[in-house]
């Protein structure tokens, strides 16, 4: 699989808005505009890493906007957008991506379909951008009068994220230093490389004026939607004297085997929450091949999933976990498990259900070879 990294460009000052706060940090449905952009990529299972390019004066604003999303360290931008992109690309060399998506931080409505189409096009092209065909009649004006009608056939309105093979776009930006090109596709075009068009979205607007921001706020004013996800996990027994279930150590004559602390219940619940927001699975976010997660406490995984929901402006409505085993007995620890999950997720305890069942001696759980867990999570999202 190609390694895909996103560069979110957010170093601009937004002078057309006036005031002391750049437009990418203004409030949009209770979150900074930039957080909407960052969260869309942080929750996307096709994305391996996200890095922002910011103005050095905005570090505190950025930290607040990116809190809980698990993003890489931001890098400072330059005097112009093109300089900022080049500096951001230079910083990505350490990550060695195959594909880089470059996105404007002031576009808070990038959807998974648009992102997926850009990535898919990269299999056959050195560059690809989302765009929508021009539908309005175009007029060329001069001195307040129509000077001519422009043929709109073949004309498209470019959007972001724009996708490129990393080596190609980095070389093209280095070669274009000092020039003023309108977008990153133009930079690659100037280097003589073809760029494909994929269908964008009319909703994927860039916030440029106060009127744009007000329209974006109205888009979030609806009732929102409720989504449900499910998760399932299994771990076998191994030598030890306790098992971790729902973040609670339960005394037992065995432990559970796993790369992390093998908390089978939290793993299933993490997958359920990720599933509800279509953010892939736990292995995508925390690969078992990564030594950072060796022996890690599973609350890190669960809180990350909850943070992605919050990053999208959503909330966890309720969760339901079922633990499948013959031993140990869950009942004596159920209240502690509910309390611990509620604490990790930041919800009321009456929104957390923990149950247990056996398999009546059937299967691996019945033979006491391990423990399984399944979970269901319901979340609310603003759109």
C-alpha cells in the first residue's frame, strides 16, 4: 500500500476578514475552521499522517485547534503560500511518503469521497486534483461593462486536496521557487507533468470572506445524524495473574496475549467507535508492527477514537460491550468497568453498558483458551 501523507496549509493571515484572529481559527459550529479540515484527514483510514504548515505566531491557536487528533508536529510557513508548501514538503522527507495530499486549511468540508477519488487517481497519474465543472455563463468585464462571453466548455473550478507523487511535487516546488503560481497543480504543470481531474464536491468550499463563513455556519445548523458502529476482538490466554478488561485489572490464573495490554473489550469498543465514523480499524491507527505500542495501555487507543469523534464535532451517545468468556467472572467488576470506560470516553456512566456471557462450553471461549468481546457504539455527528 502506498504511504499517504497530508499537508494542510494554514499559515495565511486572512487579511480580508480583518480582526486579530486569522480566518482558519475562527469559530465554525463550536470548533475552529482549521479543526474541521484537520479532523477530516485524521479520521480517514486511507491517510497515514497529517502535518500542518502554520504561521509561527499562531502556535497556541493551532495547538487548541489540533488537540486530541494525534497529529504530527506542525512546521512554520513562509512569506507566500507557495513558500509555505515548499517548506512543508521539505519537512515531510523524514516520513518518506509515496503520495502527498496538499489541502487548504480554510476548506473545512473535504469529504471522504473526494479524498478517496484523488488517492485512487494517483495510481495512474503523477498528480490529481478534485474539481467541479463550471456551470455558470462566464463574462469578461472591462470598465464595468461586458467585454465578451467566455466559452465555459472544458472549464473546471479547482479544489483541494490536490494529490501528487511526493518526489515529483517536491522537485517541482524547488524548481518553481520565486515564481507565483496559483495552486500546486500549476506547480507540477510548470514542471511538465500531467495532472488528472477527478470530481470534487460543490460542498467543498473555501472560506475566503465573512459571507463564506456565515454560509458554512448555516450548513452546520441542521439536526445532524446518528451513526452506529460495531467491533469484535479476540485474545488468547497466556501465562500471567490478571487480565485487563475495560481498563480494569481483573485477577485471574492467566493473562491475555497481545502486542499491547490485550484489553480485548477496549479493542472491540475502539473498533466500534472508529466504525461509526468510517475511520478504519484499530490496526490502521495503531499497527501491531509498531514498537511504540508494545505493552501499551489500551485506553490510549480508546481515547484516540473518542478524540476523533470530538474532532468531527460529534459526541458519543452510548456504547455497549459484551465480554464472552467462561472465566474470570465479570459481574463483580462490572461497575468498575463501566466507570472506567465512562471516564476514558468522557461520557456519563449511564451511557456505558458492560455485559458478559458464556458459550456454554462451546468453542475456544468454552474451552477457556481465550476471551472474545463485541461492542456497539452510537455517535452523533453534526452533518
